[in-house]
């Protein structure tokens, strides 16, 4: 994410509404989850446990990860009963 | 149209506050600025203003209420002195960082200890680095003029402004002050149109800024100060059309051909002018530079004017363990080696014409020491 310079920032530390949508915090993580869909049993445990709502389900199937807000906490890998999620160091 | 009114320095400040009729005033009384709030609450009781006057329990709350009200979209003014200003310290920085356009009359009084209610500049000098614009006033007339400038300047640049006057010497002495008509003041300052209002817009202010953004936000204040310097001159000239006065960052009194120059702030300048008149009659080439705008500091302009003159900087405050604040600034600006520091008048100790004459004469005879404490029993 490109950081703004002094002339681009709103004066007086004013933040307008909806900053949580614009401010992607996914670049904080050191490890990121990688899913092996061959092992996945679509139990949806990871969907419910993810604190940053990075995993979605559609029609009873686990979808792909949206890592733009993922902090790499590893909870999804921990709760996965099928051992389908591995935490891999980011490059 | 202007008229002349007999007012004290405090009276001039409360008079302009009445004419401005700010939306919110939050203040806590402290000597010697008390009269400003006394007068103002009388105006409110008499129905001459319709301000929301918040009676707070301390100066810390006073300025906090002012900052909050300002960002809610109100035009805000307040006043304080000495320990009151010291108690505001934390929020002074907040006001500058949040770009709060407020105006505060500071009636200079020394800081404890020992406790003392009289004038020196140690209170406002301590607050010089917090991001406030500082204007110093020689007399009640200038208090009125500087308030007019300050309101426009603050709202143009979105920075808080401090108008300083000498406690008791200016604040409690009655002078003839040129006053504008109420409608002229209203027309000059116009309506306050804040960019944002906490009551109307979906915004958050006073947010956390970590190392990735803090420096940039401070840099904004640096840029704002540069802008404020230019704006000050422009607004000063605008005010000059309404009320004639010496315009500019500083007043030059018989400076052009002077060999020895005193640089000073506020009320002492009047005494120095009187001594200069006397010495000029005897053919001595002496002059005065009265600094009006202390923050932002007019560095290049001062260097141009003071050039290769013998400079005596008179400080009514002391930086314990180092050189006095105004001296350091002037020395840095001029890069002069022919510069001398005088410290005087701490805790309201009077400065007399004979002492200023003594300083000038020693300087003319090349006898002045680099640093002298005038008027103290050593």
C-alpha cells in the first residue's frame, strides 16, 4: 500500500467514514494460510473461527481465502479437523 | 469609522471578544487575565453577546472544551495567564496538531516558584514550540489590533493563535484605544465556515498516528507555519486599512541609521522608544526593533534588517541553564557576533529609563558584556 505524503493527508488528523473498508490490514502478517482443497471436508469450522472474516462459504462449500485483512493468526489451521490448512511463511 | 475608548489591555481584549461574539468561550479565571472573563460574563449577563460561556473547573478543561467546541463548528475564544497556561500545556499541543482555529489572549505572568502574579514572559516562552502562532502586543491598542488579525489568521490557516500582552503593565493600565464599530468588525471577520464539523459530518478527529504517519502530520504543521507567516502580512495590511498601525513582523523605530539596536518584546518597547528619543537628541545613533510575530519567527527578514548592527536582545524571561529564548532566536537568525543578551524584569521587576540608557551607553562605549542581568541584586 502506497503511503500518503504530508500534502496529501487531510489536515488535523481528520478521518472520514468507512476507513475500515479502505485500510487493508492484510500486510501485517508473517505467515499466511494455504488450503489444500483435496483434503477439505467443507465443515465450515474455519469460516466461523476466522476473526477477520477472510473465509467465505457459498452453497455449503468452503470458498477461497480473501487475505486482504488476514493477520496470519493461524486459528483456521488450528481448528481444521482435516489438517487441510498449512501456515506458510510469506515471501 | 473608529472611536476612541478608555480601556485597559484586558478591556481591549474583552471588547473585541464582545464584538466578535464567539459561539463558545470556555475559561477559568487567573490573575492577571481575570478581567477579560469578568467583562465578558458581564456582557453575557447584559445580553450583549449570545455566547455559550462554559464555566469549567480548570484550565486543562477550559482549553479541552474550546478544542471540542471548535471542531463541532464553533468560533472559539479564551484567555489565560501563567500557571493557567502551564496547566493547558498538554492540550496546547493537541490544539495545534488538530489544526484548531482558536484565539487565546495570554496575559503574560511569571511561573512559580516563588509564587508571583507579575509580568515576565516565561509562561508563553515555554509554549513557543507547541505549534501556536504567537503575537506580542506593546499596548492595549495593539491587543485590539492583534486580536483582529488573529481571528482571521487562525481561521485562514487552521492554527491556534496566542496574543500576548504584559500582565498588569498593559493589562491593567487604561489607555485610549481605537475601536472599530461592531458592524465593521463583523464584516471584517465574516462568518466562521469550518471545513468539517463533528456535529454534521461523519468524521473522526484526534486519531492515532503511528511512526508511519506521525512525521508527515507534524510536517503539515511545519508547512502551515510557513503559510501563516505570509498570511500574517496580508491580514495585517487589511487591518491597517481599518485601523492605522505599524504593520509588519516587527516595528522598526529609528532603526535605519542606528548603530546600536535593542530588540525587545511587548511593553518594554515603549520605555525604550522614550530613551531613544532622548539619546537621539544628543546625536547617539540608537534604535529599536520591536518584534510582533514571534511564532512563526521572521528569520530572513530580521537578518536583512539587523545586518551588521550592534544588537542588544532584551529578554523578560530566563532559560535556566542556557541563553535566553529571544536572544537565541535573534542570534540564530542574524548569525551576528556583535550581539549581547540582557535579562531583566523577572517576576515584574520594573525596568526604568535610566537602566535602558545605561545599557545603550555601555554598548556605545563597547563596554557591554555578552550577558548581563539588569536590575538584580547579585
